[in-house]
């Protein structure tokens, strides 16, 4: 079983689309939390992570970062192993 992937997005963000496209191409299910019109959720994730931009991507409880970080994991061959539950 894979770890849960959560991605915070806005509907106008090209980097969010890139990240979601990679996940979809790899058939990785993810929960999308759209903060476009929800300033409270956006403020909460910024406070939690220190990130002021989207996407904000978590695999399990681990903050992966943004789209470039996700693509970096894929390019290095580490994304698939990062998704696997260790238990």
C-alpha cells in the first residue's frame, strides 16, 4: 500500500498542474486541496510549512515541497520508494 499524497493547489497555478500531471501519468492517487478561494486553508498550510507558494505536496506526513521537488524525486528514481509504506 502506498502512502497518501496530498497536494495543496490553486486553480490558476501552472506548477500545480505540472505536479498533478506527473502524479496522474504515474497513476498515483492524490488528494487535492484547492485553496484558491479559501484564505483560511491557505494561511493554515503556510503557517504549518512556511511555504508561501503552491503547490505544497506531502507524501504521508513528509513535506516533499513543490512541483520541482516532486519532479526531482522522479528524475532521481526516488519517488516510487518514497511512496511505499515501510510497515
